């Protein structure tokens, strides 16, 4: 086909200039338009499977690398099945609106980069069915990927059920992929696969590598709001075709409808593909860039920070008043602003109850967070308090009490569904919490869809198989080293991740990662409320310089850069906070590695003092060193098997 020959930058520009005008009469297919990103690397084309104005439409996604245009996804099927009409067939192309540029420039309170700037070219395509029903397709090509969404523009008082979404991604079978089998808590392992033989329900986000290894792409969705359900990917009908699929009826104990109900006019969530090298994937903020801007006006009360957390080391820690005191003292010693009162706070004993605990916590200058069961018939979990988040009236009463008690945030657990009713429940909690200036973290939850921009008091989500799994199954001991190297390229790309890292002692099952590996996770894993999971003895026994490092560890970043890595093998990252750079790397493999660490991310003509905490002679020992480096420097760091390192670079003033 002609588009395969367009491999020089000038030709791509010319093709865009003829947007929506070029028809390929010599082909059995009909191309209606082509749209490129501002940097002209991401190119999306709209096709009809028949050489006609009426039919089924699909997108082709291309990426220009090294002066050559390569096909990323050869076919993305389009369309929706509405209860009154099938908008996946018999669609007539009416016209496309003139291309316009979209510029995103905003500041967030937390995340991998506080100041965000991105740009895209956008085109709206207008379709019509034979009965004159309208559907639009909104396409945006960003410098780091592609997004598209459906729109029903008709302004009428009408409700419909979306019976199915036909969006599906055809992935070449020779592509490598990292996929996680879907479960409603999103707490599985990512598995590396070389083909599509395995047919399952797959969770977001999904990572793929091109057959020639020149680029990667991550598939996700963003700006999921009240008017839709969360989706997942399935490949049952055709192994190589990953189709968007609504939640199963059994999710949430069969509460709620799997198919969403919409009101006109209506827009779907964005279907999103981040494209580029692994460094582009890791640093991308595209999920937030396309999501609804903040709905919270006053944000002065939203304060990210480190949290002491007793559950990992003692599953019933909050039930014990003396344990609560110990972890409050730990927060004081480590200069961490928060401590979490996890489940069983309403059954606290051994010398004190909740009131006593809060009095002690406040007397130490620490701020408490508190756990709740999401409640209702959608969860099997009976842990109390169970029903205090369920209704607006319940929440207002509870948040008012918490505000008076000096509690600053809630952890809400066990949602077990991504149906539309549960998406509304998430929104309800967030909106009521904002009225009482209450920070929120979700557990047993969906993965981020951009809500951190819309509701900046949403500090973090679980949606990951994190360190608490050392309590649950013995296999996490052996899975964690590799699992930890995959998460920075998958789950943590799309939003904050409450993995609960940095543990040196053992929980019910031991860890075989080195102390250097564990320390690195505090930098590699981003979460606005970072729960430091080890017991006080674990931190108190560390060298003084490591303790100081953990006392001052940031949870929000001005910049994030991938320095090296590959999912399943290892990862090295640099994150900036103010004028200080933090670096960290981990080895997921069963062999010692010599990592060459370059500092070309530093500014010109400026020297830094590097404090490096690497693996020592064995996995429970650190090697601590200091040296002066600049942009031209490189050093060699030895990582033990399953090892790691962390450190920071402080600018040296002249």
C-alpha cells in the first residue's frame, strides 16, 4: 500500500497537508485521513475496509524512528453497539474537522513530574448511520502517543445502554508482550510472552515491544468518569486481537450492571497508546494530560508524604495500642508526617482505644490516616467498619467526625468491581472527601485512569501486587525480584502505586532481594503517600547515612528519567527534587551485574556530590561511598543478584 512508502519526513508533512482528501483508488481499502503528532513521529491513519463511503472503519498506528515509518498497530477496530443502533457498521464518513493543536500545560501536586507540558494535533471525524444517527471520533496524536474517543453529539433527552464496545487492537504475533491476567483487585503478576497463544482477560496497562525491538507501546484508558464502566482487554475470539471488554457479571458479587447506561450528548473515556522507547514510556504523563483538570479549587490541605505502617510486620498491628504507639514513635524518629491506622482500629485493645491512640499521635505531632472497608454487598469482606462510606449521608457524618478528630485521610478498601455503579461510588467518595479536606487512598481497587489530576486529593491506589503479598503466599519471595523490575514499565507508568516498599526485615515469608534492592524501591516506585512498611527495628538497625536518606526521601518529583533497564531484567532511574537528583537501580536477575552509571542528565558545567548506597559483600550489607561527579562522569556499580543501589546528587556551590 502507498502509505508504507512514506518514510521521509517531507513526505509525511505533505501527507498531513492533504488531511482527509487523499483516497487510494488503486487499493481495495479506502484511506480517509492521516494525522501526525507535532514532532511528526506518531502517525495515525483512518481506513475503511471497503472502497466506499459506508462501512466499517479502523485505525492504523505508525511510528517514525530513524527516518523510517514503521507500523505499530496495523489495525484498531472501531465502534460501539448502542441499545438502539450498531455504530460499528454502516457508518458513513461525512467529513473531518480542520486539524487543530492541543496544548497541555499545568502543574500537579504529586506524581513523576509536577510541571506537565505536552502537545497534540487533533482531528474530529464525523460519521452518520443510514437513519441519520451521528457518531464522532476524536483523534489526537501526541508526541508520546495516540488517544481517541467516541462521541454521540446529539443533544436530546435520551438514555441508552452501551451493549458492547468493538474497539480492539490487532497486535502482530511476533511482538513481545508483558501482560497481567485480570482480577478485580488488579494484584497479579506481569508475564512476558512472545506471542498471543494465551487467551485470557488481561488487565491494564498492557506493554508491547515491536518485533524489531526499536520501540514499545503501552495500551491503557484515561478520563474514565461516571458515564462509563472500566474496561479490560480480552483475546478469546482471535488470539492476536485484544478487544475492550466490560466487567463480568460476577464482579462485585453480581451487584451493578456490566453494560453502562449513557445520556446524550456523551463522550467515552480516551483509548490511549503511549509509544516510543522505554524512556518515553516511563516519563510519559499522557494519562493525566488527557484527563479532566482539577475539580478541587483549594488544594492547600493536600500534603504528600511518607507514612509509617504496621500491617506488613503485624497483620493485626492496629488492634494493639502498644504497636500503634511504636509506629507513631517511628514516624517521629524518621521525620515522617503520617502514620496509618489500618483495619481493626475499631477493636483496639492492650492499654488503649482509638481515642487514646489519636491523643498519643497528635501529642507527637504526627498526622493520622485511617482505614475503611468500602462495605456493601459488592464485597465478601466483613471487616469493620464496613458501611460508613456507602451513602452520601454516611460519608458526611463520618467525614465530619474524622475532621473533628484530626484525621487527615482515609484508606478505602475492597471495591472488587469496575462496573459503572462502582465508578460512581469512587467519584462519590472523592467528592465528599474533598468537602471535608480529607485525602484518599484506594485499595483493592482499579488502576489509575487519570483521577489524580481531576481529584488531586486522591493520593495513591493499590492496584498492584505489592509487599503485603509477603504475608499471603510463599511464591512472592521468588517472584518479587523480577516483578519489581517490570512495574516501573507498566503499572507505575499510569499513576501512583501503593506497593508499600522498603523492607529489610521479613514478614511471614522472607524476601531474597538485597538491602540495596529494597532501598532502591523508595525511589523507583512513585506514590504520593509512600507507606514505609518495615517495623521500627528494621529501620533503626540501618547505618546512620541510610536512615538519614530515608528521613529525607521525597514522594513528589520535578522530573523523572529512565537511565537504563528492561522489564524483567533490571531498571535504573533518576528523579529530581528541587536541585537534588535521586538515583536508584535494581537487578532482577540471578547473576551479579556491573552497572555503568552515566550522569548525562545533569546540567552542563555543574558539579555534584554523589552519595551512593550500593550492595556490600552480601545482600544484608551496604557499600557506602561519596565522590564528586558532573555531566561527563561515569562510574561502575556492582549489583548483587537480586541486588540494587540508591543515592542522591547534591549540587556543589562554587
